[in-house]
C-alpha cells in the first residue's frame, strides 16, 4: 500500500482498510471450519460459547492489534519491538511461525474448494457426496490443487495488487452473502430442518458439563481463527493507516460481517446434513463439502450454483491467504530489505512443502493431518499470540494504547479504560485457562487418533 499523500484520503484508501480486514477475516474459517467444529463439538453449546468468545475476547483482541499497528506503523515483528522494546521482537517471531503453519494447510483445504469448482462443472460429486470428498481430500488431486492455490497466492502477493483485492472483496462479500442467504432459505424447506435447528440453536448444557475440556478451547480457537487475530495480520493492516479512524466502529463492522457469515453457514449446513441422514460430526473436515455437494446435486441448475458458490468461496479463501502470506513477506521486507517477488516465491514454496504431507497422508481416507496442523495453529498458537499481545498492550503500553484508541473516537468516555481493564485480568485469565485446556486436548489427540494413525 503506497503511503503517498495524494491518495491518502481517497475513498478507496479508507474503505480499503475495512475491505482488506473483512477479506482476511471471511474465508475458510467461516464456511469450512465453523460448521465442522460446531458439528464435532456438540452444536449449539459450541455456537453459544463461540459467540461469547467473539464478543468478549475477539473484539478486545482485534482492538489490541489495530492500536499497535496504527501506533507503530510497522509490520508485526517490528511493531512489537517498537512498542515493547528489545526482547519483544523475538515474540513477534511467533507470528511468522504461525503464518507458515496456517497457510501450509489452509492452502490444502482451499485446494479442495478449487477442486469442487471443477467438480461442479463435470458433475463429479452428483449422487456420491460423501465418497467424493474422501476421494479428493488426500492424494494426487489434493496435491495438485494445493499447488495451484499456493501459486495464486504467491502471484498476488508478489505483484502487490491491493486494488484488485479490494475489488474482489467488494464483489465477493455481497455475492457470498447472497448465495449463503439463498441456501439458508433452501435448507429451511428441507424435511429435517427442524431437528437440525434444534441441534444448532438449542444448547444442550449437559454436553458442556461432560465435554467442556474440548468445547471451550475449540470455541476460543475458532473465534481467533475466524477473526484473523493472534498472528499480527490486523497489525499489518492497521500499520498502513494514518488517518483518525474510529477503530472501535471498524472493529464492530468487521466482527459483525465475519460472525454473520459463519452463523448463516451453519443455518444451511446442518439441515442439509440431517436431511441426508449424515450425522453432524461424521464428515469432520468434509462437512461443508459433503453438505453442499448433496444439495447442489438436488436443486435445479445445481452445477451453476455450485460453480458460483465454490468460486466465491475460493476468492474468500484467497483474500485470507494473501493476508497470512503478507505478514511473512512484509516482515522480510521490513527487517531484511528483502525483495518482494523473490520472498513471496520462496515463502510459497516452503509453505507448499510444509503442506504436502497434509495433502498426501490419510487415515481411513480422512485427511487426519488437517487436525494435527489446524488444532495446533488455532487453539494453541493463535491463542498464545493473542495472549502475548494482550500482555504487552494492557500491562506495558496501556497509556499509549488508550491514547491511540481515543484518536478518531468522538466521545470515547471510559471505553478505552474499560477495554484495558477487561484485557488486563479477565480476558488474559480466561485465555490462559483456555490455552491449558487446548494443550490437554491436543495431547489427547496426539496420544489417541494420531498415535493410532502412526501405528503406535
Ligand atoms: N480468518 C481467516 C478465515 O476465516 C483465516 C486466518 C487466520 C487469516 C489467521 C489470517 C490469520 O478463513
């Protein structure tokens, strides 16, 4: 993003910030990850906890990133060094690591989406939505489409075509919203919609009593992942800002759009799965694919709808992927004076290789390494990144952060104080507990399903 003063206050630039942040937030996290997590973690209780985490922890976390980014005007690692001094820069290194890990498997899943664009054209999944997913989720196809998606991401980051991204987001968000709403209406007419709504919307608190050890960290991880917080993406975007924007209002808009897309996705995925007689947890990471392939095979002009939906979905994934790669690339440029194109290419190849096992290995045809990477990234690493940032802002730089938040707010009142006090103890404590639970939950995965897979 150029910092020339001529275009600074133009509409494109101002809207550009929100569009870029929405483009990053809305992606696989909403349409793929959310329904599959909700299906695995008991439905409505998970949804309720997720909404709670978004509001009480996601919003303050996003504000933390926005204030640090705008105040320092630097990419995440440098921003931490400047805001906190010396050793904090090494903690910024955590963001780079998270970026590598997330994009490596994100690209595999986005590859599935691309594969489904093709499948919609050829009609490949008609009548066999469950087995089709298993066929393409791992193996040669998965690898090829992983490569294609990564190459697209590298190309866009290398060229730095932000205007193109803004345009894509302007078109994509309303288009996704339209298709999603249409699917919600369609799903409402299905015979088993009632049972599905019950599962999705009416919390069964006895589940929470028995399974809180996995539901709580899953809900927190989903909130962080979906909002793109915990690895400096929002620091990067805000670092390009120099105007006096009301960051609280912007956060509200971004969070509302992101959460609405996820919530509406659940409203159609579960009726479709229930009506097809598929248990909500059974398809695992394949939930959205199995549900949609079943529905598109069933409705008039389904293949056209399929191409449109999966196409939009791929664009949404691309705008998120770009934001992740941008953290790594802007770090290399800022800190080492690296060349953008070469850095993007090298980063892309490294991430592709890291994702290769995810695309190739399976356990009973399920892509088991997705869980290995994804639970680590979302529930453990993003939450840790969030905690680190919150400690820095609320305990070390509170005054500067509050002053930065006030900039652009007409009548801030006590809001900045409330924000800092909320973060200082309650939010950090909740996140530390969540993190401990996440580590425990991950350990049971490693010593359970994953050990079985390794044949241990
Ligand atoms: N929020 C993105 C999505 O929902 C994923 C993401 C996570 C992007 C972390 C950036 C950082 O798809």
